[in-house]
C-alpha cells in the first residue's frame, strides 16, 4: 500500500529543519566530548611530565650538593696530578752526572791523569727557570777538565774521545802547557809533562725543564 504524507509542505520543511538542527546539536555534543577527552588526556600527560621534572630537579639539587661537598677533593686531585707532572718533568730534565762520570772514565786515555773536574748546570737547564721566548741560549762552560799527560797529542785524543759522550758538546781547549817532569825513580830519565784545561758544554734537553716559579701572592 502506498504511503501518503498528508502534512502540508510548510510542516514538512519545518520538520526537516528540526531534524537537521538535532543532528547538528548531536554532532556538536560529540565534538565537545571528544575535545574534553583529549583535554583530560593532555592534562594527565602534563601532570606526569611535571612530576618527572620535579623529581629530576630534586635529583639535580642532591647531585649539586654532593658535587659541592666533593669540590675540595677534586682540587686536591688536580693539585696532585699537577705536582706529579712537575716531578716527572724535573726527573726527565735532570742532568745524569753519574752517567757522565762513568762515560768519562771509559773514554779517558791511559796517559791522561785528571786533577779536577768542575761541573755546573746552566740556569736555562734548571727547573723553575723559564727561558725567554725566542731568546738564544748563551754559550756556557758547564764542565771543565784539568789534568796532566805526556804530549799534546794525548790532549787532542782526550778531546776527541770526549766528543763521543752524548751529553757533552762544544769541546774546546782552554790551555795546554808542556813542562819538564821530575826524574823518574826507576829509570832516572825525565819525561815531558803537559798540563791542560779542556772545557765543554752540556747538551740542552729535548724537553725543557718545568717552570716551578711561585705565583704572585702565593706562599711557598
């Protein structure tokens, strides 16, 4: 059976508008509910993040307090490391006199007799003496040998052998004077004696000695 709408056209239009309004209201309610859910979810996330931030800040304060309490020990550690480095630098920059004396005893000719050996470490090679930047090291006489032998050739041989010692350089003859020696008790003959003076310089370090000069206002 065919259905017939007996409502006048004006009523049908009004009913259609009312249904559209109801649909719009329902859609608005749904949107509001969804937005409210999203807002509550975001608020919950924000609250969680704020709690985490508060915990991190609290932990940061604890760590900062611990770091402040340990700061003196960190300074002591830095001072200890610096002192150890300075001590190692001084040890590495030392003049090995025992080695030099041993090497001299190995290279000295049989006819040469040393009477004295004067040793002096130049200021530029001493710890705590910082050399001026770009300044050339002055020529120095760091080691002086005095002795006697029979001929000037023996003195030349002694100087040549001193050049074999790695720690010495600038081997130079200070003086070489020949005189007549006293009569020998065994043979009764006399033999010429040469008195000589030979100077040398210490070879500079490959690594300069550390500077240990005190800072202004710091007590030793």
